[in-house]
C-alpha cells in the first residue's frame, strides 16, 4: 500500500481547489444554498466537462476510469469549500451500476451519468433508520416482465434533483430477500418531499413510490441477492462522507487558527493563550487520525474489499464522534461573533451536524467494529 498520493492525484487536487476557489467561494455557496434546487447547473456542467462526474465510470462508458482514492481527493476539496452538489449521491448511483448492472443497463445509464445529463441518487434507508436487511421493507412484487413497487424511502440525499434512483426493496419473505431496482423519478406514482436540514448545502427528502411499475430489466443483479451490494453501497457512502468531513474539518480548523492569530485580547493574540492553543492542537490530532483511517478505507474499496467494513467503521465512527465537538469548539473560540450568520464558521458547524448521522453515527460504527472483531 502506498501511503502517498501520486503526482497525478496531487495535480487533480490543485485543479479542483483552483476551480472551487474561483467558481464557488463561500459567498457563492451561500447564494446557491438559498436556491430551491440547492446546486448550480452551470457548475455541475463544468464539472462534467472536466471529467469529475465520471471519475469512477470506465472509459468505454464515457468516464475516466479511476478509483476511489482519486474520488476522495475530489470529495475532500468539495468538503473543504462546502460545495453544494449531489456529487456523493451521483457517484454512489454510478458505482451501483458499475458493480451490479448488466451491459445493457450500463450502456443506457453510465454515459448519461458521466456527462451530467442526468443526476443519480441511491435510496437505501427507511424511516426506522435500520442498517440491517430487515430495515428494508419497501415492497416490490414481481409479475412476469414487470415489478410493482410501493412504499417510501427516507433520508434520500438529493432526491428532488435526481432523475435516476437506485432503490433497495424487499422482493421476498426471508430476511435477506432484498433487491436493487432502478427507478426513474419521472415515472407515474413517484413523488418526493423535501426534509428540513440544518445544513442548507445538503438536501434530503422522502421518496414515495405508489404502485410504481418498472420492467424487470430495471433490477440490478439477481433478485433477492442484493444485500452484499447494499452493504457495500452503505460502506462506500460512509467513505465518501468521511472524505468530505476531512476537507470541512481542516478548513474549519484553518479559519479558527487564522482568527486566533488576528483577534487581540488583553494586548495579545488570543492564540498565545493555552486555553486556545490546546483545543486547536486536539482538533489537529483528531483530524489527522480520522483522515488516515479514511484513506485506508478508501484504498480497501478497490484493493481489499474484505477489509472495508471494519476500516470504514473505524473511520466514520471516529469522525462522527469528534466532529460535532470540533464544530462547537471552532465556533466557541470565535466568541459570540461566531454565532452570527455573517461569519463562515457557523456553516462548518452545520456541516458537522449533517455528517454525524449520515451512513451511520458513531454508536452504530463502533458497535460494528466490536461485532466484526476489531476490538481485542
């Protein structure tokens, strides 16, 4: 395993950072987050032209054909700038097709995802927030050449803007009888309702399917055999969220450190006082810790899939555990002014609140590590 990024990956990082710094500084993030759709079509199109929407998609389908290490470089930077976009949802939808779709499904959908012509999403969870196969209860009844779906999926990121959603559904009575089905949001019987979120740069909602009929060729992989693929999608989603968390946390720390150097109290920079130095030092250690864990988890996606569950739970569990306090401490070190909407640090606190539960909170992931045998 190479613990360093390649020259090409560092060039990609520089390109992304320059693009976002120029095209989407925090002043623009604030504007975009107040719009109804919550992202910029213009910037989304430019990202597609640069190949970023198809990083994981093989070249034969119009993508770039890279791996997850390359993708988390992109996601670290989008997290750093709080860039509002459906990038995580879109990438996971593409991955579901790449790993589980047949040639016809790939030919039909992957080029459109790579070009940004359509936006993809995944719908795995339901209202009870369970992460086992029994948590999937959206009913799918197979009748000859068609599948009828009825039920709802909750906490679906970017559902209002998605054109294609990979839905986890129950196709049998046994515990593991679950499947993945492609659903076009324009189909009859498909509706969505936006949910209120603290972080306006991240959009979620409820996807409702009322007797929606799709052809059986919309099923990804074998019927009743999708649980391993669903677990993997959950794990990859946790890797993606943790990658964005790395960028957001590093930037929050940088903003707070700069403020500590500029703010004068009792004729000194507040950064000279131990009560300020120590929290900043702890933040740095925490970020470096879950950053290295997230890199290892991302590496495992392509190189060592059997090690992914434990490694991603260590990474996401650590991040979900420390990030909310990091956000609070960054804001607190700004004093009362940090609570005002004019200061950017409060935007990063809101992002930590979104990161904490997404694809599993700290309790879920630490319990999982114990169950997987990760604790002696």
